[in-house]
């Protein structure tokens, strides 16, 4: 049996893989593990629980809250809020842990359960394994007055979060730094449908909003960061300076220039890294990215005097590297951007605000800023039905990789990555031209099919 926890929490088809019973058990198990790690912050443990708007979140958040309370934890139910808002509020409200019910950019039938420990940090692998290990163990349950209580937040937590976001770019009653900018915003009918537009408007922007009417079923449906076509059209039609699209839980965003061109996470990272370096706010002049970031970003940063450090895929691995070395900025091509001075996880609304601030202070179009980070053509092939465990050890596959790297030289790169959940090997190739990237990717994919066939 594989690990219960995946790259980002426990995720699957709601009410089949992710059931109320599992949510209840995970809530109590996490409470027992996390509150045993150190002194609690109050007379007894406290937790916050949030969710995105998908319908199954209602039953799952209730089950998680019940599990926490059954372990003697007092729970504040925050309702619908972005994942990064919950992470921030774990710390801001002095709670011992937090639980977010969300499947992020996945389709509505899915859902997931993400845990945050004290300080708003995602759990590392060892803690996740400890939670899984006690899931079905017998334990002594509190009774009477020792049972936890559950209360609903009246909306004040969302106000705190928005104020935190806008103050991060210097917003005050007298100073609204985004005045004069028109920004189109696609909220993916997700968790940022209220706080996203509010934050940008509070900072002074003229905001054109689409897909901000969640009904429990329409989250991520042909909209948001994974389907930016609507936003591209709206940016051009509304003559916006640029646009931003969130995913369902708003822990990521991508942007769209005034011409309708996509500005992805790599380009956003490059833009923000250059801005922070110019302002003396980029520790060690270093940007943290994952192995999936485009080589074009690495080369552009080198030209700008910025070093890059690469990690495994997943924003928690990016954050681990940032915290270990004191770096201030990191993220993923998908749009998970971590600004360490203001957040402990990827935050789409925070990223949108800082990107807008850079556009305003630089006096340049987003398209111009993005053009400084030229993306090399990239091809990804998912090779199915193979023994992924031998991807890094098979001599034939290794020889094919070496040969491809020799042909590409300094103008490209190769990455073979086993899937974490399927019998799949992902073959990624970047090259000077799209034709070359596709040819090399297919050549390597053929070698993987032949050598690693089950």
C-alpha cells in the first residue's frame, strides 16, 4: 500500500476516496500527533478549519472539525477562504494547527485535506507518516468538559487576511499603490472569489472580475489558472493593463498581458526576483525553483546576476529550501509563488498584488517585463505502463539521456521524473526549437517504453 499523503495532502474523489469517515479520523489523528509535538499555545489546543466552495467541502470540513473536537481541540470554522489565508491565520490567530479542505485546481468531484502545523507550515513527510500511523490506533478520548468546542468565525478572519495582503505592498488609508491600473481577475469560482477582488480594490486597482460566483459545482470549470482562455479574451476586450487567474484555492496564479499572452509562473518569478534584487530584498541574490522550471528562467536569472537553486516538484519542498537557507523568493512554473516575508505557502492574491506593484513602479507593461524571461520550447511526454522505479537505474535509459544531453549541449536540458501516484515516467525536454524538443522527447520516450516495459 502506498503513502496516504501525496505531494500536497490527502486527495481523491470526494465521498469515495475522501470520505467523511476518513476526514473524521484524520482530524483526530492529526490533533493527537501535532499537539504532542510541543507546548500548546493556550489552555488547550486550538485549530482553524477552512475550505474552498466545492459542495463536498461542507460535509468534509464538518467531519474534520468533529474529529479535532473529539481529540479535545477547540475549532474555529473559517468557512470559505483560500489555502494561503488559512496558513496565515494559523499563525495570526495563535492556533496550534490548521486544516484546509480543498483539491486546489482539480475538478469539482475531487477534494482533499491539507494540514498546517503551528506557524502556518505544511507538514513534512515524517509528520505526515506519523499521522497516518496512528490513524486506526485505539486512543483514550476526552469526555465532558474536555471535549473540544466548534465555533463559526463571523468573517473577521477574512478582513485580517486582506489587510495583511494589501499592507505588504504599502497600502494605507492615504496611499493606494495600484491606482491607475486596470486588472482583469479570474477567480475560478473558487475560494478567492471575495477576498481576491477586495484586496486589489483596496490597493487602488480598477478590477474587472469574472468567474467569482461559486455555487459548489462550478469551481475550476473551464476557468481559472488551468483554463485562462476566458481571461485572455476579457483582458483584451476590457483594455486592462493585465489579467490574473487563480486556481480553486488561490494558492497559485498565472497572468495575462494586455495583448492576451500568457505570463506563467516562471516569468512571474523572474519579474519578482529582478524587482527584489533591485530593491535589495533578495537574500543572497538567489531564487528557489523546481526541476520543472524552464531553462529560459535559469538563463535569464544568470544574466541578471541572480543564482537559482532547484528542488523537487512541490511548493513545500521549495519552502523547505527557502527556510533552510534564508532565501526570500521561490516557486513553481504552475504559479505557486512563495514570498517568504509575507507567507508560508504559495499565495495567488499576494502574488497578484506584488506583480501589479512591480508593473506600476517599473512603468513598463507586463508583456515587456515578461519578455525579459524568454521561455525555451518545452515538451512533456507521459510514458504509461512502465516500471517507474527503474527510471533512474536502467543502463539503456541512462545512455539515451546522456546522448540527448550531448546533442542539446548548453541550449537545452532533459528531465526524467517518475510519477508519484501512477506507473508513469514523465519525460521533459527543453531545446532551442520546438521541433528539436519534440524529437528528443519522443526519442527518449521510446527508450523508456522499450527498456522499462512491464
